């Protein structure tokens, strides 16, 4: 008995039926991530951001200090406080940590749609119109500016996905993004 030959392999660059190229637009996403997983991912990303501040905290405790008279609980005493150079070291280490976090976060989001917290909870940040990845600039602006706006009015923006049909926060609406299940 002769069995039929299998179909020929797809040509170079062709995508098999039923699949789409990685990172390419697949239309409007509809598998929106739930509020709880979004909160969990945001908390983990916040903890990761805090880790980038550790060098500045170390600089506070290990940097140059001077002794000054201070009042604690209505009692006069002596306190060791950072010098001007100490504050400069703390500021520079803090800024370096902030920049490092922003660069790593934006690269992760622009390449895969996921940073540390998003990976942990199975969420991707994508463009609301195309379903593709967003750019690094939009990722940083959404994180720092958009989430600031989310918290501006009694954190109402963070609660917005609870009643929104596309489960978007205010920052998602401003920057044209949605969170989907990965």
C-alpha cells in the first residue's frame, strides 16, 4: 500500500497555516487579563524597581557623614547625617538605579510585552489596536507617567479595569495599550 506523500514544507519565511509571525499584529486582542493578575504583576514590578534603589540606600548608610545636634522625641542629642558629598553620592546612585530600571523595563516590554511581574503572573502588555508589542518609549512613559496618572485621583485609574469592557486602566487608555493573558 502506498501512503500519500506529506505536504511540502513551507518556503523560507512562510508561516504555517493557523500561526502568525512572532510580534506581528494579530488583530484586536480579546483575551484581557484580569484585575488581580494585573495588580500582582504591578506589585512585583514595583518590588523589582525597589531593588534598583539598593545602591542608594547603601550609599546613605556607608557614605560620608558629619555629626550635628538634633532633637529626637523632644530630647537633644547628636546625630550622624550625610555630608553634602554624601547626599551627592546618594542622588547619583539613585538616578543610576532609576535609569537602569527604566532601560531594562522598557527593553523587556518592547521585545516581549512582559517585564518581571508580567511574566510571573502570565500577562502581556500589547498595543490595543494591533495586538503587537509597544515601543520602549511608550513602555517607559506608560510606567512612569501613566501609572502616576492612575494614582492621581484616589487611585481610581488602577480600579478602572474592574468595570471597563476591555479591562484597561486610565494609563492603558491614554497610551493605547491593553493587558492580555500570555
